[in-house]
C-alpha cells in the first residue's frame, strides 16, 4: 500500500469524524482552548489497560459534552505515566487505529498524550512514524471488499505556536521515514512470482525517476562480460536472470556505500532448504528492500552526503543448470572460490 500521510494541524484547524485522545492514570486529557472552541463532541468511552484506569477526573466536562455536531471522542487509558516508555508509543498508535477502524472513521484526529516523549521535533517524528506503521497493511493482493477499513486521512493535533517550528521539523522527518518504511515493507512482502530480479530492478529505476537519482542496471550479458561469476553462479539455476543495480545520490558531503543483499527467493539451490522454512525465503531480499528504503529516505530528506547503493539481485533455484558443491567460480575481483554449499547464505 502507499504510505498514508499524517497531517499536523493546529488546534484551531482541527476537524474530523473521530477524535482519539489519551490519558494516564489520574490525569484528564485537557484539550487546547482553540480545540475546545472549534470541535465539540460527545464523550464515548474510556478505555484502559489492565491494572490501569484513569477514571474520569474532575475537569473533564468538555469530553462529556454532547453538542449538535454529533462527532465522536474516544479517550484511551494508557496506565501509569511512569511506566510509559519509547516502545509504548507503538502500542499507543495501534490502539488509536483500532478505535478508528472500529468506528470506521473517514478522517481521524489524534491528540497525543502529555508526555516528554511526544514533545519537540523528536516527539513529532516518533508519533508520525508510529501512526503510519499502525496504519500499514499489505493488501495489494486482496480484493477491495476483503480489505480492513482504514481512515482516508489522519491528522495529529500539534502544539501551540511556541513549539510549532520544532514539531513541523519532526513531522517532516517522520513522514519521510514512514514513507520509506512502507515502501521497504511493500517490496519485502511482494511474493517471489512477482518480485523477481527484473522486477526489483524496475522498482529501483522507478525510485531513481521519482527522486532524480543516478541509476545503472547490469543484466546477465553485462555481468558475464565483467566476469562477475559470483552473482551469475547463484542465479544460473533460475529462469529469472540476475541483475546488479547501482543508485547514486548527492554530489557533495561524506561518501557512503550501502549494499543490500537481494536474493528474491532462496530455495537453497542444490542444497535445498527444509520445506518448513521455504515460504519465508522471499524475505532473503530484505537487504535490498532496506537499502532501497534508506535511499528513498535519504533523497526525500535531502541529506548532505554522497550515497552509492548497490543491489545484487538474484533468484537461487535448483534448476538443471544450478551451481553445485565443489564448483569453482571466478569472481569479479579475480579470485577463484570453491562452492561448499549452494545456499546463498552458506
């Protein structure tokens, strides 16, 4: 799926079908004055984690007010504030999206809890990334009627003007990281009958066009002319020929090389893997998927560096031409190596 952008809105511009807030034990979620004036809704429910119930503290009358708009507010209990930590943010985001799906919200508004982990640029980035990951589903191969409901739009209510600049900086970073993460997940989850080496190279080309990157793709004949025997050997048992991709970003700054292993399916070749583990072997391309995702994030954030990303892309299959244990292969660096195990990881 394409990444869903998480908007950052000021309290005075907040609008939506459903507002999800959160509270810690003994605390009430206090809406900013501008939000209280512009978004009236009836209190719906107070969720809580086992062992923690914030109750309905004094001062929460606004959340109980039933106004003519009929919009819905849900307050989630987060348990003791002292136990809330960085890894708790993912759980908070998942619960927010569970509520949105339950109520089939079209436009979701999220009011983060009052906690240091949600403050400043880093807090905004954490929130956006967590909400994006909670929204994420790989449903490209499911019929539309079989896909879980997801909000059409998600907006997070940001701080007042004093902290707005930092929040917007973190929001921008979070969107870039979230989009790149979803991109990498989509690549990884795509099944091997689609995501073969040629398809992965096509995704790299598309990224290059999208972000104005330099790109070179070597096919089987070019790999052979250059004497790249290693990648050719691993791929020679497959009907899908290998590719080697190089992406280039930036013209100044420190130089970084990123290499991502892209075995689009690793059967093990002649040294075939156990059947119980076979279906997971589409994930042997995750190094390449991650490298592409990092390149996407670097380009989107316009980081001041020179990045060269290399993707050796190959499918390892036990075909009639598959390489064998005891074969001797000459690699690009001129060295000859004997194959001990045809498993690409061996």
